[in-house]
């Protein structure tokens, strides 16, 4: 991955619907080059998916999850990623092992997700942080 790839990714991170012609103008190359680079980044797994960021008026939160040392965090993360209100699941270092970013209808729905996580045998502890404001980079 070179500087041009990084510049293209930066634009797509802000708005994944940016037309390739507009990206090409911004980075100083052709639309075909941008298209080929994006396709290669997808094929190589650097771009994992294109997604939508929403401003639903819902409650967004980060739920930090700690699991036992002998637990397969990839397995637990995979199951959590399937829950409807979950936007992202990250395996992280530090106090927590897994962080879920959720977009729920209200605090009751966030609490339901916390309970659902705590009901998993592998989960030892959770800590929740409500997201008050979000800026894109």
C-alpha cells in the first residue's frame, strides 16, 4: 500500500459513496486508476466492507467486554457482530478484550444488549460508555 492508496482510503473513510471521478480529481490521477486501486484493496482485504454511518437519533454506546483468559475472543466477537444493533466489534488490548459499538433505539435497548452479553458464559465483566458526540475523521 502506497501514499496514493492511503489518500484514496482517507476519502472513502469520510464518504464511501464518493464517486471515483471525484476521488481521481482530489488525488490527481485517473478514474480508472482509482477504480483499479479500490478493487485491489478490496481483493487484498484491506477494504473489508463499505458501510453506512447514521444519525438516527438513537443511543450509541461502546460496550467493553472482558472474557476469561482461555476464551476464543474471535468466536465471541463473531457472535456479537451478528446482533442487530451492533455496528462494530473490535478485539482490543487493555482491560477489556472486546469492544462493541452499538446503535440502539433507547437506553433500554442498550441495557438489553449489556444483559445479552453478560448472559454469555465466556463474559466476565462489561463496562459501558454512552457516545455523546461523534465526529468523522
